[in-house]
C-alpha cells in the first residue's frame, strides 16, 4: 500500500477539467462554427506530401547548447521516497490574463508538459479554446523548490485583439512585459518537445486558440515555435506540423536528434536544428506502414489526441490509444522512415480507462506509467506486454490530461491532477 508523505510546498500548478470533458471538446463544434476536422487548414497541405521536406531554412548550424546532465544531485526532499510512495507537492497558484477570472488553473486542459534535461525542469504551455487564455510558459523546478513558476506574465485579455495579432506566426505582438512576439494559448496535447542542442522548448501544436477573452477566433494556428531558454525569447519556423483533425503525438528522438511526429496523419520528422518538417509516410496520400510481419498496419485505428513515448532500452516508440488501453509499438528505420514497422501489442492485465491521458517512461525500471484515474496509477511493462494498477496513498484523484513526466535524476513521476481533484502536483516513485 502506498503511503502519503507530508505536503512539501505550495506550488504553481495548472490543472484541467474532468477527463469526461476531453472527448466532448475534441469532437464537438466550437463557438466559431467548426469542429476539429474543419480546422486542418489548407495551408498545411504541402506538408502532407510524402517525403516533402518543408520549409528548410537557411539557418546556421546550432552550436552545442547545454548538454543533459543526468548526474545532477537528487533533490533531498524526494530522497526518502520508498517503493510506491506518493507525495502531494501542493496546490495551485498562477496569474490569470483577466483580473480575477481564475482561469489559469486550466492550462493543462487538453495539454501537458515535457522534460528539459538541460535545466532539470519540466516545461508547460497550454490552455486555448474554452479553457484559459494564459500564454505563459510554466517551469517546474526539480532540483530545488519543487514548485511551478511562470517564466513571464500572461498577456492581458485587454490586448488579445486583432490589431495585436501577427496572423502569420499566430503570435501576440506586444504587451506590458516581454517577451514578444509570443504564441497564443493553445491545446498542446502530446505535441510539445525539448531540443537539447538548441536549449529550446518546442511548441508543435498551435491548435484551437479561441476563448472567452480573445477576440481573434479559434483557428489562428501558426507554425512550430521555439522558446530559447537562455535568451527567454520566442522565435518561429516557417512550417506547420500539427493536424487539427488527426491531432498526432510527438516525441524527441535522441538518436536522430529530431522530433518524431506520428499518428493518423502518418509518420515524419521535425528537425529543430534546420526548422524543417518532412512527412515521410502520409495517410493523406494513402501511405501505410507495414507490421513486422509484412502486412499493412491499420493506420485508421490510431485515433487522435493520444500519447507517445520512447523507450531507450529497446529503441522503441510506444503509442497509447486513449480510453481503452490499446498499445502500438513503432520501430524506426531511420535511414528510410517508410520502412519503419508498426505492431499492435497484445496486452494483458488491468488497462487504464482515462479519457485522454499522458504517459512517461521510467528509465530506471524500464516501465511506462501514467493515466492516473481515481487514485490508481497504471503501469505498462513492455517486457511482458502487461498492465498493472497501483493504488496511490493520499487519494490524489485523477491526472489532468497529458500532464505527466518522469525525472530520471530523482527517479520520480510528476503529475498534475485535474480541477475536480484539487489541482495539485504529485510525485510518485514506482520503485527504487
């Protein structure tokens, strides 16, 4: 039985609505008159052509940035965690873009966060349609305070107007305090990544930007955006890599040093060094991957708004279909992505039922965990293709959408609970 350890700190956390709402948002028409399928803009069409290397820019090679430091000292506040222990790290606090509106707590709605190994932190950006209009980047300090902080204040609602919008980059041009330009709030799903060589937080999803205090509509979109952690500035590529109808998933590939994007649209790479996008396998063109046995893989079964992780020990990407526990194993042929293989994994055990969850890889124990629902933490063991459910002490409740990550320095999962569970951040250690 997991045991709860004393609350450590009040943290800046953003939480989401119930996972039952996730399906409704993804499937229902928006106030602007279009469902998700209607938002897959024609401007993205060139990127759907198989093999097209879109928007390669004449940028100089990026110098080697700070390198991942997995030998950093563990946080003493987490050192005493035993197998199966959970810690409540505290409740929410943040700055809302409208005075007194309190909406910034919903930045995790249809969104998540990603691990920054260079600076030993998690980075989060989200919100968007029907949630919050906060456009802040949030950072969670794993080395010391175990708290969230905003890296800059949000743009006020009063300045979310057409005259302050750059429609080409999908960015607000100005506000009381920088950095500007900056991306509009958006659902980020599992379409965030960190590029270590560039020391950059990469925002691939620019989907569904409308909301209660923005007057520019829900379909502004925009190209892939980079936040430079050293300069504290945003910059923008010339390519869009996110589909509004298929809502694929992304994961940094440490072998190629590119960001893999995979889902019902197909399979491709975004290169953060060259800021280019290539969709090697395009379902828009009728392309399909093969299984390891040579049969056509069922790409339609991949669904949308799902989550993907990378398991280094077997060099395998795992793609999790929300709601039912279906798992797919993707093995890359990095010399020719069209020769990569996709297999549906036959699993056993207690599969999760969370409506739209995230997962993370525990590299110490070679398992994949997440999908917390009703205080049960779900573990997928790739070696045995099995699911197991683990009760969490302290009754944390349910995970907010894709808001989970794993810290290899401290050997803990960090996740944020949804609004109905109190909007807290929790740490969980599976095994020492």
